């Protein structure tokens, strides 16, 4: 399921273009029509701010999870895991012990695919930035990551079910802690 307001920019640009043409035309009521179109474009933008699709909710959960990793808040990370996926909490703990994410580490892109019922989703996530390896010399490296994450709704909240680390170049599966 996708809302037209998930990406309102094309619609807002179209409305603005028609408004400009209307305003510049010699039609007697062109200026009034242009004003109405600008109000409509503003309404579409405000509606987009109000409506949140399930895909946008998953994107939000991913951004919140990254914040939890940056702040090394393991209990909050575990709270985002599905009941049957609590083993991912141990993997997260090992990752937190292995590296520290810098403030420059960020999500580059998220592509969410929902199932027909909007009860589960697959999110492909690209992230990059600087990490400091804590178990060696404490060296800082710039890394790129690519992840396939599976989510489901559990008591009205999106919970992480499965995570697969992928090679950022060719998309093949990698181990959670393997070197790139």
C-alpha cells in the first residue's frame, strides 16, 4: 500500500506549474485559479506532513534504531526486536562491543517494500560513516554498510524480525562481523 502523499513533490510541482501558467495566461480568472491551485498545493504538502504510511513508520524505526546504536543503548535496541528475535539482541551487543559509531555515521537510503496486508515489511538499508574499532588499536575507518531487514507489526508497533548483512558492492550475503 502506498499513499500519494508518500512523495508529494511531483504533485506539488505539477500544481505549481499549472498555477504559473494560469497566472501568466490571458484568461480573465487565471489569477484566481492560480491562487486556488497554490492553496491546493499547500494543502497537499500539509496533508503529507499529517499522514504517515506504514513504510514511513518502518523508516522511522530504522532511524531510531541507528540513534540507539550511536548512543549504545542496548535495552532500547532490544525493545525494537520482535519477541521471537531476541537473539538479535546478543548480536547487537557484540556489535556494540566491537565498534563505536561516530556522529557522522548515517543512513544513506532506505527502500521499504510492504506486504499486501501492511503487517510486514522488508527494508533495504544503506548506511555509511566513520566507525572506531574498539578491540584493536582504536583506529577509525570509513565504512559502507548494506542491510536487508525484515519487520512485522506486534501489538501495533513495528518490530525487527530478521537482519541480513549484504556486501554493499554486489549484494551477496556476508557475516555480521566479517571484514569488507
